[in-house]
C-alpha cells in the first residue's frame, strides 16, 4: 500500500468523522485543506434516486453559475453565413461546417462546448458516436441547438454548466475554483443543487436527492446535509 504524504494524511484527518455539513461548513473545510500547487476545482457529486435507463427518469439541464467556473471554456459552433459571423463576433473559438466535421472525425477535438444552428444538425448528427460519449452533442434541451448562437456562446463562456445523470444515477460537476471566496462558492453550490432539483423528472419516485458531496480536485470528499443543500 502506498504511503500517504503529509498533506494527504493531514487532510484526511481534518475530514474524519465530518458528515452532513452545511454548504458553508463544507466549503470552508475544503478551502482550508486544499494545498495542491495549482488552483483546484470545487467538484460536486449528487446521487439521485433515478434510473436513467428509463426515458422518464433522465435528468439533464444547464445552470448559469452566479460566479462562473473560473475555467476558460473553448466553444465550437456549427453554423454558416451570417450565423457563423455572429458566433465569431461573440467569441467562439472554432466556427465551421463540413470542415469542422472533418476535423472532429480526424480525432481533433479542441473544445469544451459544441453549439449548432438547427439547420446544421443533419451534419452534426454524423458525429454522434464521437461527441455523444463526451457529452458534447448539441441539444435543444440545454440551449446548444439554437439560432441565437451569440447568446449561447456568451453563456458558455460566462460560466454556464451542463449536467447529465450517469448510468449509476450520479451527476458530477465542476462549480468553481478553490481560490474563489467562500461566499461565491456557496452561491455556486446552491445554484447547481437548485437546478438539479428543478430538473426532477416525472418518473422519479421516492427520495430524489439521496446524497450530495463536495471535494476539491485533489482532496477528500465531504457529504452535505441534503435537506439544507436542497433548500427543503
């Protein structure tokens, strides 16, 4: 068994026996024990009482974090003509059509969010096997298939986060940098939890939000008091 470093050991000791904390308590604990040489991300994991194999229990959506993510988001847009010009003016990193499709098919994916105008979807649809597993496929439900490409690009660059439940009923997300103030991180956590709460599908039965936990990129996780986190 690998020997734990001093920092890792100290962090684990600081987190030992601490469960069901308020958001503020959890954020404070994580910030005071994040000692990596880089600015760690505050990550959230939510265990939901859903089975996403059933269409009426799928959970997905988008949330505009009030204080952004602290991450530079690279945006690709499938568009032609005036809409392509709008996307470029709004700050899109890559804009194209068939040329962009060929770039992606070659294995070159240099973006974190993909947006498309509706008329481009037959073309984008050919990339389903590539973009789908990476959660990059444009989808009208989260505003990434739209004629208003400028707004979509601005939102993506400004801290909008997409979420989608995984097979085990878990949602993961990066919701800020540990260097953010405690108040800003608390606001981001509340916004994310609230968005997932509002995205409860009609097929969800019983307890919807089973467990919510926070961690930094390199640190241990700590569970939140679900009732206070969800505002119940």
